[in-house]
């Protein structure tokens, strides 16, 4: 089922089963600003979905009929779902290069007015297998210090997730030093 979300300015692709089975479901979202697709998992099965475009922007919503009998909607301000904390994570599209690189000193900035998060950097020689994180750390709101990472590979991916389930967080920026393998590091520490 395709549903336009005017609040998030993107398109939901809900994978709706013919019969309710399982307790979770995977869906996709296309963001118009970045022209990018994102996968997201929901802790319930969506059987049907519809966009309600009301006159006021605060009244517009994507409503989902779920297999457990509940009708739900997306909210940018909700901090829990009927008292259950909302877990969130994002896997940023990986950077890839034809030659091996030395990735060093990543630095992440989160929104200063929201909560912290947990970050993991994955370095690999394969785009299909990101492997385990070479470094994981808890982040605080605002600009975080450079992390003591040094890893070689053709690909790097960044996974950021909720650190405190009762607080919202927002990603703002990430920088990583990337040096062609075998060349001398001429960047400052």
C-alpha cells in the first residue's frame, strides 16, 4: 500500500499481508528532500493504511489499521506508545570507495536540545556485509568529541540508535577522516 505523508513530505510503502501473521512488520519510506529510501520496522502488523489530508497541518496524519485491532498514526511529538517507550535507530547510507581507505577520528553532532544516542561505526570490504561495529559509544546532545577509531576498508556505515527510550534524539552531522590506504595521515589530531 502506498501512502503519501504530507507532514514528513514522503511516501510510505507499507507491506500489508492478506492475513494477519506475526507481530512485527517491515516497511519502507521514500523521503522527497533527499530522494532516498529508508527501511523501518514496526512492532505490529499494518493491515491497511490511509493518509488523511485535513485543512490544518496539525490535523494531517497517516493512519494505520493494525492486526491487533488498534488504529495508529505517526506522531512527531510522541515520546511513548500507550506508555511503552519508542525505540528508534537509523543506519546511514554507507560511503564506498573502489580502493581501501583508512577511516579515522569520527565525530558526531546531535541536536543540542534533545537527548543522547548510541553510535556504531561499521567498516568493511563488502557492501553486502557491514559486519560488527569497530567502535560503539554513547553520545550526548550537541557536538561530541572525536572518537579514537582507526579502521581500514572500502566501506563505512554509521548506525545511531536511542540511548534513553524516554527521550527523543536527532542527528545533525557526522565527519570521518578518510585517507587512501598507504598514504601518510596529514590531518591534525
